[in-house]
C-alpha cells in the first residue's frame, strides 16, 4: 500500500496581519477622534428638526445656562479687538497683560466691574456655575455693550450670532438676550439645538419628500 | 506569527511518555471581528454629534402702528406658553374662550387651523409668558417648521392675558 502522499496546505489563514491592521486603525481612530472637551458651562440645548449645521467661524455665542445666567463665547480671533473696543466705549483701560489674560479665557461670565478679577483666573479654573453671568436686565444690559463692541471690532464683517440655551432656562432671559441684540440692530440669530428626526407624516416631512422626488426626476 | 514554535527537547529518555501537544495556534477571528466592530462604531460616532442651528429672525421694533403686521381675526390662532409645559390657546381675538393643551397635542390644533383657513389669512401668534422655558419657545418654533407655517410672530402676552393664565393655573392647581 505505498501511495504517494500529496502534501496538503493548511486551509487556515493566518489572521495576524489582519488583526494588526484592525487594531492599528482602531488606535488611530481613537486617538484622532476629538472628544468633546468638558465644557465650563453645562448646557443641554433643546431639540429641533433643523438639519443645518451650526456655523463655527466668526461666531459670537451667547449661552444661557439652566439657572438663567448669560455667558458670552467669542471667536478667538476677535477677542483682542473686542476688549479694546469695549474699553473705549466704557472708558476702562486694559493693560497689555489684561489683554493677554483675556485672550486666554474661554468665555466671559461676569459683570464688567468684575472683569479684571475674572481674567486673572487660569483657564479651567473658571466654572460657569460659580460665576454671576453677564447682566441682561433692561436697566443694566451689559450684553448689549459686548455685542456692540464685537460688531465694531468686526467692522462690518458678518458675525454669526449663536444663542445656545439650556432646556430649563426661562423665557424672560432669552427675551432679554434678544433685546440686547435688537438694541444693536441685529435681527438674525442661530439657535443652537440638537437635531431630531422630522416626525413622519408631518407637513415638513411631506415637503422634504416632495423635494427629494423632484430632485430625482430632474437628475 | 501567532503560533509559537515549541522546541522539543531532545533529552527524551526511553521511559519518558510523550505527552500529547495541543496546538498553540489561537483563532484570531473573533478578535478581528471585535476590532472591526469597534472601528465601525468609532467611524459612525465621530461625525454624528454636530450641533445644528435653527434660524430665528426677529422683526424690527417699530413705534409706528401703521407698520405693524395686520392680522385677520378669522385667521389667527394664539398660543400662550405657560408654566409646566401647558399651552393656552384661543382663536380669533377672543381670549375668554381660552382652551388648554400640551406640546404633543398642539400639532393637531395647528394643523386643523391650517386646513380650515386660507393660507394667506393664517397667522399664529406665540405668546410665551414669564414662566415658560426656553425649551418651550424652541419647541413651538420648531412646531411652526414641522407644520410648515410661514406666518407667525412671537410677542408678549398682554397683562390681562397673563392674569388669565395665572388664574387658570391657580384654579388648575399648577404650581
């Protein structure tokens, strides 16, 4: 019974390189993913069906926290100019050091008379919840002054005004913010929201569907 | 390489039993599966969480009464946003016939009004009172989008209306 033996190759594939690639990619994505930075101001915006992505450039963000405090977040590019402009308007002199400190802060969350102490804080030390917020009362609407300074600092270039409110913020605060914008003749705002799906069967849903089928037929 | 080479020792005496060697090769398929699953997960989650923005255009305040938007009484629906996610609504210009609803049911009311009114007459007046939240205001604006209402305005309730809401709230036991 002498039979020539055929050498059989193994059918099992070596998975090691594939495994290597998989984990390399995994590591890459984990490291490259930009995790949401822990925000100094905790805000949980409401949902809307809007699918427009919020602008990220040239922004002036007014944030309303759940306890109705108002904070201002500016585009880092205009911060220095805004402070100069505000100093001019309110006759406050800011030193170069003040300005450098100010550019380091992530947001503004105090009345003007506490601003100099506020900018001494190191980034990360400033927690929204501990700060009084920017006054927006009709008698002392400092937010309007900030907005006006930002508009002047931008010299006619269009700023994107974002309003980011918390679910639990009260309407009067939101209205006061709107008033501050109105005082500066600004009437267009972007309300930052989380997106949700358009309810099926609603008018907008039908409209979107119709727009989609139109697109398909023209293509 | 996944398999490890096991060197057999040459010092095997005659009395030494050969122990059966198990293969040291590990099946990596589940590990690869897991790896790709995680990759897929990360790819999908990295782009999704961008915040969206809703446009809001407010009218310029005018003192001139002639420039105010004229609203046909028959086509108006007023929604007053009160405390505790309650909406008080009335048709035309008759606050005494105020009814109560919530944010889920308001869509039907808006749609009913929309169907029964000519498009050019339809006007929805939103009046958030002092106790309404920002979410309420955004929700109702969103509702305008969802129902494709183009003519609406956001104004303050009159003191009388506010009193009525207060009274209703007290009567209804809303704290």
